[in-house]
C-alpha cells in the first residue's frame, strides 16, 4: 500500500499517522485532514491566517449576496448555491473548512437574462479584478466563456471590507461540463432543493442526493479535463470531499439511484466513488459503487478526457498520478499537438 494512503486512512479513522504528511496535505488543499493532525510543528502562522481570512471572506460573501438570494426568491427563479461553503458544511460539518474564492449559483439557462439583470441592478459587473479595479470582460471573452464552459463569465462587486474587497459570483448553467453532449433536465435538478443557512443568511441548496451527484460531476470534470489536469494535476481534496460527504450525509440510496438514472450520469458518479474508494477503502462507498456499476462505468476507469475524441488511457497507476508526477510535464509527452493547442487556447482566456 502506498505510504501516503495508509497515513490518510489512519487520519480519516481518527488515528495519528507515523508518517509526516503535512506538506502533502497542504499542497492538496486538504484543510480538514490537516485539522486532524494532533501535533504539528509545521502548522505555520501563514495557515492560521489563511483560515481566519477564509472565515472573513465567506461571511462577507454571503452577507453581500443575501439581497440576491431574496430577489431570486421574490422573482420565483429556481436556483441552488453549490460547492464552496455549502459543500464544506455538508461534507465536514463546518462551512469554513474548505477554502473557496466565490459563490457558485446553479441556475437554469432559460432564466439567465433575468438573472443577469438582477445582478447588474444589484451593482455587480461581469468582469475581472485588476490593479485598477474591476475591468469588464470584452464581448469576445464573454462569448468564449459561454461557448467553452457550463458557466458564463463571472460577476464581481466591490465591498467595503479591506480584507475582502471584492465578491465574485459564478453562474453555472448545468451540472455537466461544457464539452458534454448530454442535455441535463435542469428543471428536474432545481426541483430538488432545500433551505439552508450560513452566517445567518438563508438560501437554497440541492438536496443531499442531488448535491452528491453535482459534486461528483464537478470533480469528474476536474479529474478529466486535459486543461485542468495540466494546470492543477489531481487533488486529494476532491476525493476527501466525496468520502466525507458520503460519510456525514444521510443519503437515500434508492433516491440517489433514481436521480442518477434520470439524469444519465451513473457512470460518472461511479468513477468518482471508485477512485475515492482506492484511497479510503470504505464499505459504504462500495455499497454505492455496487448500486451504480455498469459496463459504461467500467469503460471509463483508467482513462481521462471529457469526450471520446480526447479520451485516452493512463499509462501510470493512480497513486503515481496523484502523488508522484509533475502532471504538466507528463501531459506534454503524451498529448497530441491538437490537445496541447486546446490547452494553450484555454490558458489565453481563462
């Protein structure tokens, strides 16, 4: 067994590993597992400051977006807040464990013009933060973002908080990625919401079963996008999110199965559970995997790429690609020139 894997399993089960894994956990954004280390001489002031700042940012973010949530409710526009602090609260029972940089709204594409108007009326600008303040995106950038992604270009608003001067809102139009050829029934997805509260601000989130599906599809994209792999590599934090979500949320297996079949995403959820189980070796994960297993699911294992045209087989094992390689150097040597050009185009606009 990989030395890191054994140490991670011990930590997840409440034991202290003999191996020093702090640097690895920090590089993989695993704040929750770091918090479980009992003695940690490397727990630097930098990390403590990062955690304090994260709490300040999340509080400011939700405070500033409270009016947006109210307007969406008043206008009867279906929505759900996903990822970020919402995921952190569900998976880790603490909205401030995961570090995030924005608020992600999941909405239906048919409502996007109305939602844009709400955001603009509330003082948001569709643009990026520069040293000169907020710079609106060009029409070319707006079109590229919409055509190449399941998101539209983000919205930004200035705050009165010097520690967190800008709030970012990302608008997600689908739970699948931009390259997907599937059409998601977003009316069905956004029917499956419930109220939740963070920092005394109440808003909509997905129900647990739909939230797990959304989580797995988001992480599947990160694990398989050649651009994101090139830029970030694989992150242990993705598998931690899935494992602790399953462990800490009271999911109905029959409901999960029904939703996966309805949305035709069972193989992608299985993929994420399969690799999460290679790390945590958990009986509950195996029960979920048995429920969602299929030939289509098996066909995705040990491959990467978000569509058939770019999909190819990994020629190194999972633990090596998770812990032991420089992913961009590795991909430089195995990807086609066409795929490398695709990465360069994304680097220009993202």
